[in-house]
């Protein structure tokens, strides 16, 4: 009998911005909405099953760019029982941008975030360098 091995590659077709801020998620969204002219709204929490812990829930906010299919998600890195991306414990939030994002728009977002005094740092992160990237696939 022949054996077949299924190999798969994760679809990493998104941009990831790491945000460090001590603000609560709802207040951070309010300030981001005013700074970069978005309209993030809270949606159902992201549920991730972590080994040895079980299901962990992370707050999640959503915004879709007008006249575009570009989706933006603001995700908390610290959840009910653990971290979404454990190897980046110093990061408080992630902005995940799905579908096409123009380089100028991305630069506008990152610069706008860094202008907020409550955000210590906002920087683009390469998804390929993150070990637990499967937690961001939803």
C-alpha cells in the first residue's frame, strides 16, 4: 500500500504591526481611530487552543478600508491565560492587515501610530520570523 504525506504551507499573506502600549484595548482603539482615521469596532474574541493551557481568548477589533477588501484587525497579545505570540511577550497588541496594503498606506499607519504619545513603539514584523504564527491564522 502506498503512503502519501500531506505537506502544507501556512498562508502568510498579511502584514503584521507590533504595538507596545500600556493602554486598555478599548482606549487604544479610540485613540488609533482618531489618529489614523479608522473605525475599529470590537468583534468576537479570538479563541486559540494553546497546549497545556486549553482555550485562551484574546480581544479583537476589526476595520475594513472603504472601497477596498483590505481588513485590519487589532489583537491583544495577552489573553485570559497566556500570550498569543509567546516569543514576543514585550508586545501588547498586533495589527494584522489582510489582503493588499499599499506601501504608502502602511507607512502612514505606522507613522501615525508612532505619533501617539501613549504608544511606545509600532513597527512592522515579518510573519515568517514568528514561531507561533499559526495563532494568527483565522
